């Protein structure tokens, strides 16, 4: 009987231990039975991160925080990752939180596609998130500053600020009323379509004229566009002048011929060249003019026949 009780007690203890292991591993995601690898990261502060918190990549859990320890001026966080966690050597680790009052976790980025996979013992680079407590402290300081500034605006201070403006309004109340009345009158005339501004807004004739002007302008622009397209395509006189190579070739040939003619003239070739460059022609012309001048001087004292015979003999 005693042996039977001890046997039953032993079996019960074994079942209790197994149940405890199953419960613990269920809460921890069965990581005890999974093979993985360990990576670490050095942070300036881990905020409220604790051992057992999640490690996530793109919101998917890939491991747990295994150990947190201080090393010099940094905090080393050791993470146990699943074997299939696609962490790269250039992945970045950041401590984040799920909400203002939520649990902290470590978020790991994917890294670049060409980077090698992280192995056991890899140290990841880190980025620091703003400390929530520091942010709340700054907000509290800002709120305190605003509160202190508002306390400085007492009733006397407000009266001192608004007093001159109030006096100005009281002193010029008549002018302000007249100004408001004039503005109401002007806006009423505009609304009724009277005056230059009212006609500009409400006159249908002005609108039609403006629309016709715009239409004519659009037609002129379209015509100009068609003309430009025709010139570009070589249509018409201007188009041929702009695009036809024959004109360019003829102009080039003419300029070449003109250049050759000018060269011949400069060298005294041809009739024009001799007229321009031959000194004898100049002398003969000058001599003929002198003879003609002498003949003209003798015309005053001689008769018509005598003048004609003298002129012929002089020239010959």
C-alpha cells in the first residue's frame, strides 16, 4: 500500500512539473523548444524595457529580450531570436512602445537586401527614441510658462493695452459711423449694378464683349499657330524660304560669283576692272574734259557753224 501511494505521488509530481513547463512555455511562446540565435544592441537608455519583452520586425514577433546589462556608459540588450528571423547585419534596433501606457519592445528593421544574415553574437546598430518622460516634462514646462504668462495679464494690464484703442474709437465714432455708412452705400450700388464697378460685375454687355475679345484672341492665336506650322512644314513663300535648300544653294552660288567678280575687278580684269584700276583711262578722261572745257569757252565768240566745226576739230 505504501509503495502504491509513493508511486502515485511521484506520478502526480511529474504531471505537475510537466504542466508547469507547458504553462510557462505557452506564455513565452514555446521558445524553450525552439532553436535560434542571439544578437545584442547597445542603447543609451532602455526606458522601461524588461527581460521577456517582445522583439518585433514589421510588427511580427521574432524573439524575446533575454538579458539587460549595463556596460560602461551603455546598456547591452541581448535578444533571443527565432531561427527564421530575417535579421541582417545592417539592421537597426529601436526601443518602442505600443502606446502611452503600453508595453515596451525592441523593433528591428529589415536592413538592405544585399547585406548578410546576422549570426549568433552579432551586435546591431541602434537608434534612440525620445524619452517619453522627457517629452512630458517639456510639455509640463511649456504649460507652466503659458500659465505664468497668462497670470501677468491682469485687469489693469488689459485696460492699459486696450485703453488707447477705446479712446480712439470714442473720439472718432462719428467718422467711423460715416465711413461704415459710405461703405454700405457703395456696396449697395455695386450690388444694384450701378457705377463702374457695378457694371463691370453685372453688365452682360461687358461680359459678352470680353468673351468676344477672348474668342477673337483665341482665333488669332490659332491662325498664328497654323501659319507657324505651315512655315515649319515648308508651305508658302516664307516656308520655302525657311526650309528649301535650293534658295540657300542659289544664294551661296551667287555670293561665290559676286566674290569672284570683285576679285577680278580688284585685279583690273574686264571692262569694269580696267575702268577702276587703269590710270590711263583716268588721264584720257581728264584730258577730254579739259578739251571740252576749252571748246565751251570759245563758243561765246563764234557762230553756230564755226562752233560746230571748232568742236569737231577739237575733239578729233
